[in-house]
């Protein structure tokens, strides 16, 4: 069950890339977009916290109680739950970065034991992301607020890629941790 420094460093770099996808999906207001290409290009993008319009170039908070979307039963609550899920995923991601740094800076014994907790953190970060993605997909498919011309946008796709990569990292790290030979098999012969 030897997890080398190089292995931990590779997982650290891969997770930082993955974490940047999570943060981008959280911040960029492009989960669902509505586009009218002609006669004048018009795009309205909906993020977890803001609604942006390309003609005015402005963004307003979304969803708010006085908007049409909140007239539909449960829409605002589900949208806010999705946003909370992504915020939770970002917090768990920050804890995962700290755990990976601890494993990198710790000694060999620390690295040998840390993989279990880190793999669990990978999965714990993926669960709220998958929840958020599922809620937005549910609202997209069932809500009358999203009409013809609406489509998923880049933040939605980044969320999917991020939680799938989280699960993949957890599986690979667990396989390395379980299948690698024990540390005493590498003792030098004098």
C-alpha cells in the first residue's frame, strides 16, 4: 500500500485542474442559455446566481421572487438547492486540496494512510456536483420557463466533467492504494 510522492503529486495536479473546472462552473453564469440567432443575435444566459443578457451586457440576480421563473412551484427552491450543492462541492474541493497538500508534505507513513481519506473526499465532492447537475437537468426538461431555443451551456458541461473526473480519480487512487505492494517489500538489502 505504498503511494509514492510522485503519485500524490500527479493526483494533486489532476485535482487542481478538476477543481478549477468546479469553480468555473460555479462562477460563470452559463448553465442554461437561450439564443435567438437572427435577425439580431440575442443570448440570455442563466447561471446559478445570475442571469446575463448579451444586448445590455448586464447581469441581474437569478432567480428572484419577482421573476416569472419563481411563479412556477418549486423552481426557485430547486435552483437555489443546486447552487448550494455547487458551493458545497467547492468547499469539499478546498478541503481535498488541503488533504492532498498534507499528504505531499507529510512523510511516507502519512502518504500510505492518506489515500483512503482523499479518495473519500473525491467522492464527497462529486455527490453535490451530480446533485446540482441533476436538478438543473430536471428543471430544464420539466419547467415551462425554459422554452424552445434553450440549451445547456458550458458551465453545465464543466460540472459533468468535474464530477465524473472526481469519481474517476477516487477509483484510480483506491485501486493504487489497494493493489500496490506494502511498503515493507521495498526495504533495502544491506
